[in-house]
């Protein structure tokens, strides 16, 4: 019996405490749309910043690579390489000695009159 009175006494107190808490205000459709739009804009800004950073890094890498290559070419040690040899002297041309007179190989009609 004491338990029943205790329950009857505590029930209204618990109901009053639980019923007094306010529900959070619900969002309107416009607020939800604005939040989604803001999330998309934030993602777009992050992607834009990442793309710009990547392009800058790629350009800088090209500049650094070309600078390093030019520096390496400039500093290349060529002292141990042999020099390019010069052209050899031309031999003296000696025409062959031919004792035979020049005759045509094919006889033509004009040649046969002689």
C-alpha cells in the first residue's frame, strides 16, 4: 500500500518534469534548403582551393625541374671526355696514266663515215 501511494505521489512529479522540457524548434523547408546550399557552397570552395593549389604545385614543379636540369647541364664535368678529332688531310690526287686514245663505245652513223 505504501508503494502505491509512493507511485501515485511520484508519477505527477515525473510527468511535470518530463512535460516541462521544451522541444527544439523544427526547421522550416527554407532553412533546410539554405543549409544544404551552404554545404554545397562550402564543398565547392574547398574543391576550388584544392584545384588552385594543385595547379600552383604543378607549375612550380615544372619550373623547379627545368631549373634543376639546366643547372645539372651547366655543372656537368666534360674535362675527362676526349676532344673531337679533326678531319684527316686529303690525299694528293694522282690521275691515272692512260696511254690509249679516247674512242667512242657505240658507233653512230656519223662515225661510220670516217
